[in-house]
């Protein structure tokens, strides 16, 4: 395997007050230009990984151990200011909720360009031209009018396109997409996922894709890591995983996922024994998790 | 997770105990004032005017916190003043709350024409400068405890009305209201059984805050000589008097001010503390 | 189970609401038509799926059926009785016979009430006897321990909360239940549990159900017939099998093709 662009080593994130870990020694690698899916149920800590990379963890938690390597630089040992600058220049986020991610009282245009101008010292004209180019690229009709619109004047799918454009604006090397289509209709979700995949391939961006939906993962990712209670319990290549999931919990999760073409093998709840097994493995770790490749 | 919550809860408990303790002491003082006051709060003694508090040179034994310009004992007057302060706080606060919250609930839950009438009324009401309004009112209906209380209610009911209306409106859009309707609950029943328990925490916080504010309004009115008669000791009256002799006898101003400050603070903290302690929904 | 008696008959239903965002200062707001000429029946013991994207009017249709909203035109019959414009006081005695389970259990369970009292609510209103017994039975039926009656909703997980919502709906043993997107906020495992539970209850209690969802994939588990809505109009109404094997409308096909199956080999190109 080629040298990973993003490499997380034994990252542990805990609650400050009770020291309860939310991420337990998470390790993962993402090669340049690849897409890695992070899958898990709510509370598994999948969003926490993206937040740790971006340095936007909530106040109540802290990183207690581990390393985050991005493009051969270790993030956590950098001074805060330098780290922010480095992350700001090389990564971007596509958030879950397109409604709250845009400031409702400001026009769209400046919300896309200001990051380029303020943080990356672009010229205003250049930033404006780039924004228009990107809005074209995400297939927004009449981008000039949209630049002058307020968020409430456009539809949810359009807003998500704008956030995608905004994420790709500064040519980031890494994009973290945090459940970017959860709030959307299936038909819109399909368009948006195609759009993200196209842009990712064209710009050769590395993409960390956080989702709870195994169907979505199978469409956009090359690798995936399955999380349970803050622990990576399986990391696989995508076809391997769907052909032959190794961990019993992964198998159970796949069996619980609805498949309209195969009702017999869908919507089976994760059995109690499997939960007990995976919890025993995590909370009393005797050996390293054997299912990780 | 749970333990962490419990810990914050305990820390907030201290706030409740401190503020509640002060208010309890104050209530006890108000009830027992005639018996525990070291001196007669109304007795003047011009030869003992402007005596300093006990630790300063020139203090007289028995006048713990000194005397004012007419030789009246500051401590006794503060103790006696707590009666009116608490009366004003409880009666005016509760009356304001009842009127404002009821109208706010009706406007926020029933919406429609009831809301339009009440809200317009509130808008118009709030366009008057409140203190000026109170002064005018007291000037018309005369001074005395009753008029102070009426003045406070008249000034402040709109605050309750607006906040409770907004809260009832938010709660009214929740699905549990639709669910109660599906279950066959009557509109009025929904308001009382479903909405009210969810608005109560807000009302309680506002109510205790209002009790503090009522004391402050009484002080302000005293300042412009429109409170109870100037003989009856009120904290506001004492502060107003103390202002005139601040350079010669700062204690006449400072001690009632400290008590006033602690009391108003305790009221608001008590409300917040109650909410944290007894609201089943942890925010 | 008798198939001949329709629990619901909906005939040429229209619903329009005033669009307050377009309201001019003087004069009335323009009307938007949310439901257009909708007709269908629901038979006893049937589970009807109502599917559509956001803005298709599926939730509005559901809320009109149980008369949380009043239609502008058309007729709704519940067990043969015309309830289209029945005033609330005449509806009230009927209300325990059609119940609803809501999308967001956090919002539909009163946060300052304990689970037991939430489930007892409808029972008390309709003067049922043995209230606490029925409440406990309802908890048993949805597979929650009886000790949960002393808990507040925020002390439960998402799946458990949705079970409380179901328990409240079945406590009065209604003839009809409307389930509005009840699994869309849940993890796949809880989603599967809730759907299985509902399927069991339909069988055991002989419930008639309208199941609203944006997700065709979960419809297949539960429903015998499916109604597809688009912009407030029915574009397809057929048996579940027919719908999945040979969808007749383009929109249904588009919806089906958009579902990402957990299979990297699925052909999932944009049309």
C-alpha cells in the first residue's frame, strides 16, 4: 500500500469529567485520493474522529493519547495557531445539516469566498471567480443569482451543493464529509453522492466519509472502518467487506440494513449475543482485535 | 455519563442552599422583627445622629450598624424594612406572575384572535416608559403599600406575558400536543395538563426574578419619594436618605444596599437553583 | 380476517392551506394545494404504505385522515361514518379508535411526564377501566420492562422511546393506527426491531395500519399495499409485490433506483 495521506494512530478521546473514553485507540489510514468510510450506529464515535482531525472537538472532551498524521506532519504536537493554519489550508468539512451550516442572515457569495480571502489570503476577485467556477461545477443553475441569495431562498439539495462547492473551493487535500446526505430525500441523495464522488475523483481529494448507512458506503468508498463504542472493530476493502464481513457485529449490521430487493436477509435486529460479544471484546481487551486487517 | 451529571447537579445544589438560606433567614427576620430589633426603628435621637458602625471610633454600644441623620438605628431599620420588602416581593411578584402568565399562556397556546388582542395590548403597554408610568400611577392613586404593589404589577406583567407566550407557542408546536389531541384531550385540558408542566420551569424562574425586581422597583419609587410614607422604614427609603449624607455617613446608604443586593441576587439564584434541582429534564 | 370492510374510505380529498409567506399586507394569502384529488380505501387488517419525498404531502394526508387537519374538499369515512367535517367534540368519542405514532418520539412524548403516565393518558381520557393494568400490558406488548413506567422519556434510547409511542397508541386497542415516519430517526438495528415489533402487533392484535415513510426499503417489510405520492397526487397505488417487481409509474422507478443498496456492484448511475 502506498504511503497514507492521513494516518491516525491509537487516537483516544475521553470525556474531561469522567475520563470515559469516546474513542478507544482508533487507528486508520487513508491513502491520497482515496475514500474511506466510517460506519457505525449513533454514539459509536464516528463523527468524533472527523472533529478530532479538524480540531473542533466539543468543550467537554479531550484527546488523551494518539497521533494524527496529515501529509507527513503530526497535528497534535503542533502549536495551536500553526495547527489551525495548516488544517485550514489543507482540509475542509461537508457538514450534515445544510440548513444550520449556512448563516441565515448573510448572502451565499461571501460565505463561500470569505474563507479564501481571510484565511488563505486570496485576492477578492480571484475568490469570486473561483466561487462562480465551483457553483458551475456543482451544477447550480444561474450561479450569479445564487451568490446574491440568502440561504432560505434556495432548496435543501441546492444548499448542500453550495456547501460542497464551498468545501472544494480552496483545493483541500482532505475533505471530511459528516453524514452529508442524511437530511435529504433519496433522489436528491443520489445526485449529491454522485456529485461528491465526481468532484473527489476529478480533484484527487482524499475523502473521509462518515455515515450510518451501509448502502451509501458501498457507493462512494473504497475502504471502510466499522466502529462500535469508539473502537474500530473491522477495517476492510469495500468489496471484501460486502462479500465477506469478518466481524460478527459487521455481519449483523449488514443483516439489519434494509434491502428492498432481498427482504428475506434484511431488517434482522443485531442479536443480543453479538452485542455481548463485541462489548466483551472492547471492554475487556485481552488481545488486539483480530478482525482488523 | 450519569455520574458526571450527578456531580454538576450537586454543585448547583449549593447555589440553591445559599440563596434559599438567605431568603429563609430574611423571612424569619421579617416575622420576628419587632422582637429582635435592638432599638425602636422609628425612635429619633438627634443627639445620637450619624453614629458610625461598631468597629469605628465614636461608635455607641447598641447601635451596631450606626445611626442615620435623625439618630435612628440603621440595623433595626433594616430588620424592620425586610417586612415591607418581602411583602412587596411576594404579593407583587405573585400577582404579576398570575396575570402575566395566564394571559401569556392563552395568547401563546390558543393563538388566533386572543393572541392578536393580547399581543397588541402588550405592545401598546410597553411603549410607555415604565418608571414614569408607575410614578404617574402612584401620584394618581396615592402612596402606600397597595399602590406600590399595583404599580409593580402594572409595570411588569408584560414581561411574563411575552416570555410565557413565546414558551407556550414553542411547546404548542411539539408533537405531544398533537398526540394529546389524537387521544381526545380538550384544548383547555391540553393547555393545563400538557403545556403547563413544560412552561412551569420558566414561570418559576421568572417569578423569583420578578420578586427581586419588585424590591428594586419599590426602591426606585422610594428614591423619588413615592413609596410608603417616609417614616415607615423601607430599604429603598433608607438608601434614598443615605444618598443625601453619603460623605458624612456612608453606612446609612451602604448597609441597606448590601442587604438589598443580596436579597435580589438570592431571589434570582433561588429560581435557577429550583429549576436545576427539580426540573426532570436535564438541559 | 375479513377483507371486505373498509376501515377508511377517502374520496376525492383536497387540502389547501394559506401560504403566509406570500401574504400581502392587505387581503388574503394565496392558497397552496397540498393534496389533490386523493381517493383510496384501507381494508380491515391491511397495512397500507404511504410513500413520497419531502413535500409530497404524505404527512399532511396522514394528519388529515385522523382529523388533525380538516380537508377543503372531498370525504373521509371512518368505519362507514363521515368524519370529514365532524366538529372536535363529536370526534372526541371516536378518537380512541384511531391513534397515531409520531416521527420524533422526543417531541411526541411530553418531556416532563413519566412513561407510565404518558401511556395512561389516552386511557384516562376515554374512561377505560383497569388503567394501570392496561398500561402495564401495553409495555409488555412492546417489549419494555414494566419498571420503565417510572422513567422520563429523556432517560430512554431512541428505539425505546419509539416503543413508548407505540405502547401509547395500542393501549386503547384502536381499530386504526397511523405511523408517520416512525423509524426514520433510528439506527438500523433499532429500526429493524421496531418494524418487527409493529409487524407482530399487526398480526396479534389485528391492527389496521397506515405506514408513512420516505424509504421504500422499509415499506417492503410491513405493507401489503403501497400508495406513492408526488406533489400531493397519487402516482401509484398497488400491492407491495407489484410495486417492487413492476412499478408502473416513472416516479416509483426513480425512487427505487435511488435507494443505495448495501452492494458495491449495484448499478447506480444517474439517469
